[in-house]
C-alpha cells in the first residue's frame, strides 16, 4: 500500500485528490495538512511514502517544508512531489534544490496523478525526458540563483559525461546509445554520480549540472 500525505491550504484540492487516490486499491491517504508546518509534523507522525506538497501556503511554504523533510534522516523514505498552479514558476527551482522528487501542476489529469504517485513511491524522479527538456528550456530563459553545491571534481570523466547527458534530457537508454554502452552501465554511472555528489535523484542532478557550469543553458 502506497501511503500519501496531502499538504495544501485549499480544502477543495485536498478533497479532490483524496477522493481520487483513496479509490485506488494500492493507495491510501494517511493525512492532510493545511500548511507546511503541519505537513512536516504529519510526515514525522505517519511516515508516508509520498507527500504531495503545495508551493504557496501560510505558516510555512512548501519549499521550506520540503527542505525540512529532505534534511530529516528519519524521513528519508518520504518522497516530496511539489504541487504548483503554473508549471515552471519561480518557485520550482528552489523546490528542486530543497529536495523535491519532482512536481505536478494542480490541473493534472487523474491518470497522470496516479502514475506520478506510483513513480514517486518507487523512489524514481518525476523527470521523464520531455519534462527534463522543459526544465532545461526554463533554465535557459530564467537561470536559477547560484546555490551551494559540490563542484563535481570527484566525478570520473565518464560520470561527468553521463551527468551532462542527463542534464540535456536523455534517458538511460538514450545515454547508452550515445556512449555505446549498455543501459545498465548508464544507470550505474548515474547512480554513482548521485552517491558521490550526495544528491537524491535525477532532478537534483540536472540542477547540479547547470549550477556548476557542467552544462551551459542553450549549449
């Protein structure tokens, strides 16, 4: 059973998501919170697999709530998916840096919401290649503010090459084709890069690549 926490100050949004999720045999909503502070507390109390967290809320916004969840070793199994009204708005980059697994627009189709919850529960990032390319396009138009990140010096040459391809939106299979290696080897390089850099998923790997200059927007 996939356990889901809903964190949104709009009761209508929470109610609609709960009705949809609870109708599934493999998903259960274990709690609802109307602000980020309450959301963090409920995450600690219920240890959900997935927390759907709104960006803009009173008391504590979704970015700070995500940051606190991601920084708590006891909540390592909680995967935060950010909810936003506008797609790639100004808050998304901060949310990804804070440790979000991915994001959803609130008017998401029901089937896409269910798919996203199941993907996040597995620990996979919500960054299909098409989404990654949108992220890259947004970086090009609105580069994020610099943040404290590792410089990547500990990566091997091949790992840096793989990270750069991830940042350009390639899947593991596409990376394998480009570098003439197996998809499993490509996945291994990605996993090792994540471990060396102390990052959670491909989302943060994309952010890292642009913030450190490994990949240049539009390059």
